[in-house]
């Protein structure tokens, strides 16, 4: 059994800036994949002004934590990696 389920993003980011910007939901899909949830069960955190704190609060309600690390080595545990 996989440690995660693949959930595909449904919104691609726009190239526009300002009031017409569209934030893609790849982060939402990645979190849903890791937690084996449907996409709709995870908020689209990238739309929030304070996305990190919102994610931390949402995860805390599920008994989980979020930690941002700068590293050149991928940890041997389930994690999200970007770059």
C-alpha cells in the first residue's frame, strides 16, 4: 500500500499579477495526496494571505504539524519538496 494517494491539481497558476492573479492548487493537491484526502477536503491555502499559518492551524486540528526546512538532502520521511 502506498504512503500516499495521487491527487491531481485542477487549477494552473496564471502569469498575471495584481488583482487578476490566479494561484494554482498544486500545494492543495500535494497535501491531499499525502493525507489520502479528496482535493475538496483540503483548503486552497495558496489563496490565503497567510498560507503557512493557515496550513499549520488546519493541520493542528488533525493532530499533525508542518515544518519548513531548508536542506539539500531529502529526508527519509514523507515530505513535500519544492524548488
